[in-house]
């Protein structure tokens, strides 16, 4: 299950590697986000961006569950 979302004015593509691991890419960068209790990223990204990307994933997952 893959999707795209506009986050902070930039289009990101989200590719689920598994339920708790997501490859997130844009024209400027790529990140792998993983979830334990909250979303984390091994790369050095701002907490604000991490929060926005995590929110986009959660919103998509919740909408897909309906």
C-alpha cells in the first residue's frame, strides 16, 4: 500500500516496507521511518518534519482501515 501526500508544501511518496516501516521520498530527500511507540527516523531530520510525516502515515492508515 503506497500513497502520496503534500506535507509542509512538498509532495512526498510513502512506500510501506512493512506495517511499521515506511520509505518516504520527495524530490529532495529519502527517509526510512519506523514505528515503535511513535515514529522515528535514523536520518537527521527535524522533529517537526518527522511529526508531520508520521501524521500523514497515521491519517492514511486510519482512512484505509475504514
